[in-house]
C-alpha cells in the first residue's frame, strides 16, 4: 500500500486496485504510519524508501 501511495494514489484508488475496502486501506495506512513512527503517510513513504523497503 505504501508503494501505491508513493505513486500518488489515494486510499480509494488503492482499495480499488487491491480489491479491498476503503476502510481497510485507511486502517492499514494508519497502522504503517504508526509503526514507522512517521508524522503522516508522506513521511511513512519517505521512511520506507530510505530504508529500501519500497
């Protein structure tokens, strides 16, 4: 999801691409932000890229 988010995809678009509900995508992105200690989704993407995860 962070990889799709890095391309600029919004949660609704990510949900459609991955065949998940919008709420699930929102929850997963929120969880990723928290686990990475990021301030927001953009910061989480930056951390993931810098760490070589995406």
